[in-house]
């Protein structure tokens, strides 16, 4: 049996601003943007070379979902973005206005820094050892 996780839902306030952040500030690719009905789109983005893994950007549709925007994990790091060149990506992201909340640090598992997405969810940027 072979299994893999293909998508993780990320609740957002607006599709277009989320697409812009992920494609222009993080350098992700827009994989799909399909209108499903008047208010709902199927929007997926993925880091370049991600081997089939994507984020599903899902617009918050009610009060409960809106409360989760920016705090999907209760303040813990939510997602982990691996890179083959930490300093290249750290500098590119910094120049593009991505906010890092914890500075780069060398850990046993690699070089890591924590950044916020456009809504405040925390991410690790990691170059594994």
C-alpha cells in the first residue's frame, strides 16, 4: 500500500491576496484556480519542485472559520518549508517583506528561522542538515 498527503487546507480571508502572497513573496506556483460557484474557488499553490504536495487555499465561509485564519494551530508553527539554500531563500523572502519572528539559528537538524504568512500563521524555513 502506498499513501501520501497531497493537500493541506489553509483557511484564508481572500483568495487573491493569498495567491499573491504565496506566489510573489514565497515563490510558490499557482497550480489551480477554478471557480466552483459564486463564492467558492478551488485554489492550490505549491512550492516549486514539491513532488505533488500543495496547499488548498480555502476562503473562510463563516464566523468559526474566520476565527481560525492566522491561528490554525493555536500559535504553534504550522507548516515547514524545506529549502536547499537557506540563506538564498531567507534573503529573498526578507527583501520581499516576509516577517521573520525568530532569527536564523543552527540546530542539530539544520538551519532554521520562523516567519509569518500574511495572516500570522507561523512557518519554519529549514535547510535540513
